[in-house]
């Protein structure tokens, strides 16, 4: 299937992909794109409405919102990718080992609402970007470990694995050559959707006062701290980072959904038998 | 069936034991312990040893834990370190508030999710399908607290309406109570509807491809009958799972809505307890939440049996 046909068949997924590409480019090129220093305080420029010199206005410290939103893309990608990497490592380990104790621990973790787990981990670790990543990673592991584990279990029973074993393949060869490519689909879906969840969860943590500490330009912190305080006086302070979060999460979800549809042959094509 | 439920109930014991142990040890690992916090506040004891003894924190960890579990088994969750109120009473007073909010949100969510999900699947890849899906994912993408803030600010500017600062219980004035909860419930429900809608859509899509549905079309049944009788019944099973999982996420989401709309529910209570390191309250709420989620999962599994006679309980 050519890329063009995929994009025509899945316009929403293509839109999501474009949004994510834009986000990635923004994150990578932040120093080039941002017109101002995102952290430097300029008290003469406090709370300015959007104008030509500050396209998205300034905040209560006179910092340019556009520059902060651009640098925020970096923080969000870092957060999301870091959390997903931790989820991957922990799930991979858990998925590979069938351990009663670990399983019970996951059961226990799943018995708590996600946000409560995150709050508790953050209260334990204290504020900080690294700690938020760690908390999101640990918090997100419970549900995802299940998905990856069940995918591995399903693949393991296949005949070609048996054949590979019979022809004398080593365990690692089977894992790398046969199992990993076959669970790539659920992994890709977990990664794209997980990134969206992580960005959203960081904003919820920020709102509750357990997020990335200032002056780091994280989107969640921008719209929950002084952004909320100045909501009536300077609505642009919270509205633009809010839009940035929504667009990023929207993009990841669209892309994840389209990937799931594309990778699941059962969902290809229209319903049969209808007149 | 009853044997299966019984076995699941027995399995509840080790999980809950692990839950209490986990919560009990984690909150004692939190930096900034209650004793230091109390000593920094005016009006509390200044003698550290005396305070620890008063709160029962001078005992070794395992003694504290055994004593706690012993009390829990007798239905006593202890008293709050700060207010000295029995934790169970406080929870029981706040639980109905959070449950009402969660159930209302669930109703709104389903009201949006089921029709749009079914419609999107039946008319797959039409512009309405795209519209509904975009809307659903949009609802999922917007942070709830941000939407709540924007709605409150917009309402106060355009209609001079602000959410009431005092909570009215349902029993006292149902209309006033619902008027207060409806907005947070809609905002919570919106995020919830997104995942239920997507699950409904993909399940209906899958069932639409089954042989028996083709047979139903071939028999010449009208579309409404095919969908209602053959598709929906079979597509609903995973949807029920997602709803169950969402309800537990919802209980977490109420933390945020309750603090924005000043609703005295469990979420707000937990947040305050974490901030103030009120160990018995944190333990009590977590035990309650965990029991609730586990019971919910059991309920879902039982509902499965009714929805799908092929599922046997072994």
C-alpha cells in the first residue's frame, strides 16, 4: 500500500500524523523557532495581549507565551517518550516473566484509580521533570504490561515458533526475529496512545500541584498555575498551552487509531453483505 | 456460577491485604512526615516524642500494621490525625457525593457514546463517521480541568453565572443539587464518552463482518432489526469492560472536578489528606477505592455471563 493511498483511506490518521510531525519538528527546532528566551523574566512586558511583537501574548513574568509553548513541545515529547520507554522496559520484563508475585503487584496497582497512583508516587518522589517521567512510566505500566503480555502469549503458541525452536533457534533469536515483529502492531499502538495519555496526565498532575516545577515551560504547568489565576485578566496565558496540549493529544490518538485499524486486518475494508 | 463468584471473593483477601500493606508502607515513605508537619503548625504539641506516642507512630512498623489490620477487620478505619473524626464516618458522608457525580458522568457519557459509536460504525468512512470520531477524540484530548476553567470563566463573563460555593445535598434540594453537579458531570462524561464511543464503534464494526450478520442481511431483515437484534447484543461485551475500567478512572477524575467545583466528595478529601499527610484518611480512602474497583471488576465478569452465554465460569 502506498503512503498516498493510506493517507486517502485514513484522512484522520494522516491529519494526526501531520500534527505529530509538526510537534516533533517544533520540539527539535525549538531554539530556532522561538523568538524569545522562554525563561527570562521581563517585568516591563507583563501580561501583554497578543500582538505583532508577542504573537500569543506574554505571561505574568513578561515571558513570551509563543516561545514557552514552542519549548513546551520539547518538554512534552521528553515526558511522553521517557514515560513510554519506562513502560516498555517494565512491561517487557514483566511480559517476559510469568511471575506470580509480579502479577499480583500489577493486580494491586490496577485496583487504584490511575490518578491516585500518580499522585501517591509524585508525593513520594517530590516535584521534578525526571520524577514526573518516572511516575507516568510506573503508573502507565500496569495496564500496558497486560496488553503486551497477552500479545506475547498469543504469538508464543503459534506453529512457526515451534518450527523455529525445532530448527534449533536460540531463545533470543526467537524473541528478536519472530516475536518482536509480530507484536510490533500492539506496541506501536501502545506507544502512540501512551504518549497522548502521558501529556494529558502531566497537565492533571500540574493542576493538582504535583507537576513539573517552574520555570520549566511545561504546557501543563502553564495552563494550571498562574494561567488559571489570570484567566479573566489574561486568558491567552492558559488558552494557548491548552490548545497545544489538545492538538498534541488529538494527533497521537488519531495516529494510534489509524495504526490500529491498518495493522488489524480484520478491520480493513467495509462491512460485507450489505446492499 | 456461584462457585466462581465465591472463588473470586476468596481471592479478594490476598489482593486487599497487599493493598493495605502497600498503602500503609508507601505513605510512611512520603517525605515530610506528619509529626514534623504538626509541629510546624501552631497549637499542636511541641514535644516530638509525645506527639509520636499520641498518634501511635512510636511503635515499630509491623506492630502498627498488625494493629491497623486488626481494627479494619472490625470495621474501624481509625480517626483522622488532624480532625480526630472517625475516618469511616467521614468517608461514608462523602462517598454518596462522589458516586452521584460519577454515575451522572457515566450517564452523560453513555448518552453520547452509544448512539454515536453505533452510528459511526454502521456508516463507516462517511463524513458523519469522521465528524463523530473527531469529536470523540477531541473530547478525550482536552484536559478536563482546563475545559472546566474555560467554561466557568466564559459563563461568568457572558451570563454572570458562577458555580455555587456551597454544596447542597440531594436529599435537601434535588434540583439545586443536580444544577450544581450537572456541569462537572458533563465535562467528566465527555472524556469518558470518547473511549466508550471508540470501543463501541470498533466492536460494532467487527460484528458487522460476522457470518450471521450477513445471513441476517440476506434474509432481508431491515437495518434497524439487524443492528438491534444481531449486532448490538454481541458488540456490547467489551464495551461493558471499557465502561468498568472507565468508572475507576472516573473515580480518580472526580479529584479534579471536586476541587474546581467545590464539591465535598472523596477526591477532594483524598487530595487534602495527601497534602496534610493524614495517614488514616489516606489509608481508608485507598482501601475503599481499591475494594470498589475490585468489586466492580467482579461485577463486570458476572455481567459478561449474562451478555454472552458462551462464557462459562470455571
